């Protein structure tokens, strides 16, 4: 098995980036979900209610994040800043998180683009968010602005299997970006990623966190922001969660036990 693709999402809920390699720190892949768009109450804005977020392109340089949207000039903010105003934000059940406000200019840009009051926040020195799932988390396990876990893993075979089911129902195949994984694995059978309790990817050891229950974001075309019934309609026919029948699963969450290193496309993947 090999690591066939790596994706990072600089801003939670916005368009992702395919990269050939990614450094890893205690929060996960460097640059992944280190920024988040929030409403005036500090709650995250995502594609769930705002599919237009898929149209915001996020690019990272060594010192800045640049956001782009068709028909509007781009806007940039530093990846790090001294003396930034601190805001209290939340990510689902993680509350009281301390983040850095990125300023009024980018807030006005986002509010205009999304047609919704919005501010951009970033992870700084005061931020700490533990992984909350007690059955799998350890004291050293922390996470960024991602939903629950540092990493989401999906195999190419799982997507092939889903697309075969879609074809059988007369529906069009879907690309991997619908599912917003961090790591894509080739060379295994469909849904094998659900069975690995521990796996080594290159120089990193990963521990399973549990299945990823899918939401309406998977029905959002990441290039157009248009929505349809798939894949949730088809996944509901054969991927329902045995413990939570109202949820359908696709992909497996993972925690990186190795808190530093580098992942590269082509790295060997080994079950341990």
C-alpha cells in the first residue's frame, strides 16, 4: 500500500490543496485548518449552511495566507502575528478556545463574499484543543480547527466502490474532493481503512479514531458549490453506521502518534 495523495485545507470549510509532501506537527499536517471563519458569536461557519465557502481558494506561502474568489481582488493575512486581538471561539463540542483575530479587512472581504457576517481567526500560541473522544484519545493528542480528529484517511478503492454503486443507480461518479480527506491510500481493498487500529505511513504511526459520519458537505460540488442528492442517497443503502443508524460512514479518522515528521506521496503504508 502507498500514500497516493495528500490534501490540506488551510481554512476550515474552504477549498483544499493537493500537495506532494506535508510536514507534521502536534496538531496534524502543517497548514491544515489553522484558520477558521466564524460568525459574530465565535461559532464556525462551514459549507453545511454556506456552500459558497467551497469557492474560496486558499493559498499558503511561507508567511501569508491568501484568499481568492472569482470576480474579487484577493486578500492576504499573515500566518503569524504579534499582538493580535484574541477571540474566544468554539468548534462543535470544543468550547472556550482562544484564537487570534485576523483583522477587519479580511472580515469585510469574507462578509461580502459569503453574504453573511464573518471574521477570520487563526491558531496562535494561546490555542490548545484536546481530542475529546475519550475511548481513543491520550493526554498528548490535540487537534486544530478540524471537526474532531487531526487526520481523515480514505482509500482509492473505497471511492471506486462507491462510484460503482453510483453507476449502478445511474448516477455520475464523484471525485475524491467531495470527501475532503487528508490522506489517500492506494493498494488496499475497499474500506480496509476502517479495519486498521494502527498503521504506519512513511515515518509516522497513526491510531484509529473511528469512522467519519458524512454530512451534506459531501453533496456539494467543490468547484461550483452546487448541491445534489448524492452521495448520501447511495451511501445510505449500504454504509449506515451500526451504532448510529441515522449516520452513514465514509472514511476513517486517525490520530498521529508520531507528533513530528514529514509525509510524502509515495510513502509506504503498513498495518502494525
